[in-house]
């Protein structure tokens, strides 16, 4: 990785809130993502969610992942945007 590239970590508090509001367990999320619960917990601890993780978790909880412009114009991402 180039020395000048900074990796930003995501705060996991909103993801935790989304899971709580949707009554979705971390165990279910881990199973759905095809990873261990320990690996998922590491993602929460270190904030290392990928865009793919976020799209899939949002869909599991009944949410959309979107970029919303100041004028409220959204660009929504869903599982069709994932590379397989």
C-alpha cells in the first residue's frame, strides 16, 4: 500500500443501531456474510467494514445504503451493485 494513502475506519455505532432497530443478531449477520462471528466482531471493533459488507447488512435490516446529495437526491446501492 502506498505510504501516502490513508485508510479511514468507519464508526460502528450506526451499524449497531441499525441491527438493534431491525432485531437482527450479529450471529445472523455473520452467517449471511459467510464469516465467523469473531471476524464480524473484529469488524465492529476496528471499523473495517467493506462497502460490500455495508450493502449486505443494510439489506438484511431492511435499509438501503445510499449517498444523499445536499438537495436530497440519493444514489442507492443494493446487492445488484456487488461484484461477484
